[in-house]
C-alpha cells in the first residue's frame, strides 16, 4: 500500500523514538486516576486540591513556544488543555524528552500519559501543568483536521473541513468517534435508553434471557432469512429473524415474564430505517393481554424518554414528539378510511386488489389479503402518525401468531405503535391454541408456495410446545434502533449503529 508524505513522516518519527530507546507501544500499566471532565467539574481555585493528577489520551493539539508549549488531550470523557514546560519534564541536563520527543516526534493522534497539577490560566482555562510525560502509542495515520471558528460577538461556532462524508464515517467509525464528539453522544444516549428499559422491566420482576441466533426454522416474523450451514451437524440453519417463538417456549416452561435484546437478521432491503442486522427488544408476560401491554409500553417509553433527554418531549427534525402517556388508539381500518376515504373492512382479496389499483399502489400475485391491507396502510396512512399512536385490531390474515379478537369477527388482538410515521413496536395477545396455530402456519405455507418469500415456516416443535399448554400471554417487539433514532434526533439508522452494513472496501495490496 502506497503511503503519503504525512504517513511516511510518521513512520520516520516512529523510528526516531525507537532510536532514542523509547518504546512507542509499551505494555506496562499506566495508572490513570482521573478523566478530563472529572478534573474540570471538580476543580476549584484552591491550589492544593489537585496536585498530583494522572491522565491519558490522544494528543489533539500542540502549540510549541520555545521552552514551553500548550497542548490538548482527548480522553473518553472529553478534552483538557495541557501546559508543557521543558525544564519540568526534563529536570536534569538531558532535554531529549522535550526537544526531540514532544516537539519533533509526537504527532496529533498519538496516545500519551501525563502527570501534573491543575491550575487556571489567565484566560480562565482549566489546565494540567505537566511534570511527567509518557509515550503510550504512536499513531501512524493523521487524523482528519476539523477546524472551528467562534464568532466573538454571537458565540456561534462554525466548522470547516469536517469529517462528514457518510461513507467514510460509517466505514471508519473509529475516526468518526474521535473527531465528531456529537457522534459519541448519540451512542451514549443509546446505552442510557437500553439501561432505562432494563431498569423498567427488572422493576417488574422480568427475567432477561438469551435464545438461539442460529435456528433450524426462521420463525416468529414474516421476513426473508439469511441461510447458512452447520458443518458438524451437516444441517442447514438460518440466522434468526425473530426470537418470539423461543421466548414463548419459556412461558410454556413456567416463566411468567421474560425479555431479550435480540440481534435479528433479515435478508431484505436497506434504507434509512432498515439494516439487515438490527436489535429488537421482545418481552412476553403470562396472564396479560394487549390492553395491558399498551399501558405498560407507553409507561416504559415515557420513562425512557425522560432518562435519555430529561423530558418526555423530544425534537425530531423540526417536529416535537411527546412520549407522555397515554397514547391515542386507532383501528387499522379507521386509519385507512381516514386517509383514503375507503372502507376496506369487509373486502375480499379481489376487492382489495382493485383498491390498490385505484390508489396506484404496486402489488403482485404473491400477496394475499393480509399483505394487501398492509400495503394500503403503509402507503397511505402510516406516514401520518407522528405523535405516538397505537394502531389496533388487525385482520387475522396479517397476524398468524395472534389470538382472535374477543368481540370482533375476523380480527385479532394486535397493535403496532407508530411514531414519526414509522412502526416502532408490534404486539399481540398471543395465540395459544395449538390447533388454530397449526392452521395459521399452513395458511402461511400456501402463501410461500405462491412466491411470498416473507411467509412463515411451520415450526412443529413450537406447535408441540403449545400442545403442552401456554397460559394467556401478551408479547411485544420494539425496534431498538428506530427508537434510538427518535431519542437522538437522527434521520438514518446508520447513525445509531456503530458499524452499519456496507459493501466491502477494495484495498490495494
């Protein structure tokens, strides 16, 4: 691989360090005792407070001024200014560490460890006055230079030459996290969100579990799976499209409340809200129904929004979305009627195809009644639900794992939670009748034979589990990535995934 002039200079600096008997990649433990932001938050003007502080991180700025210099250190918490005086870090006659190492052969991006005392400069900047400096890791590639300018009158900060190209940022997320601090904040909020969800569920005595990623049958969702092969067993396997059927097996086995943050895989399209690998929270509760689930899910999301952003109101683009419970409830037929003017509640498959034709919604012969209704709702109604709204009471053809509605013929007890025009959650009163479940699976097989690649397979072991008896149960799946997008004001799912799926790079040998 051909190196540019900057990279060649860093290779040269690396060799100079070695020639000076300085290991550029030492293995010894470095005793960090503070983070940059801790120093800033805990500092007072009492000079005795922070006399012996040890920090480590990346060198992000270096301004050499003869025998003294200023620098900037970036650690996992943020940045802090350093003051480096030659005679402090080189108290004897040998000034190599300052003259040849710090001034000449330390570059932006190098990791260093420093020890010293904290003071406030005349400009009011909290600064670490270095007494000791250690090289911890040499960076061989220069970081992108992100320049900023602050307007003295308004305080507005303008950024120049930013590392903003999406493809570069997603491929080199490690660089993105270094030079774009707001990116790190997004992922810190994602972790806060997941911790808040865990706290809510654990407080209800839910049990967090793990279920298989490699499955003999890709069950639990209408989705196209990834195929693989297990060599030792000589069997085909699938990456899971959902963990639903395994979690319900645990309800059969006697657990009353189980949940899992599940990494799922679907071999389908990619866009701003879809990635082939994604995270879903699913939880299942015995002796509950979808009315209970609506109440608990809206309570949970209200608490999560507060935990992440300090308020139930979040800004998404130019829209304010309020997660405060309760949420509006609308049947899917009411939603379609409101935004198309057409009542499809009593229509058969042929009539639904005519509606799709009239509304210029593309369909094909593989789609059955449920898929056609889903296409109509997705094309004409879904985008209009900006504030959190439960779309409820779906046709039975759309929901092969859902219990029939207790009072509405032809419907099931299901809801989807819509926020900002997208589905965030999907939930049911779970079907626990094994005879009816077998028939629903067989109906899916017929759709598969028509060419529907997203139709469900028959899971005979799951039917057997239901035959041992499953109590009345409610379950839900919540798209963690989409929820993270809402709570961090991101328009693309790639912004809330550390390493989104991309075509492989081609490297020069």
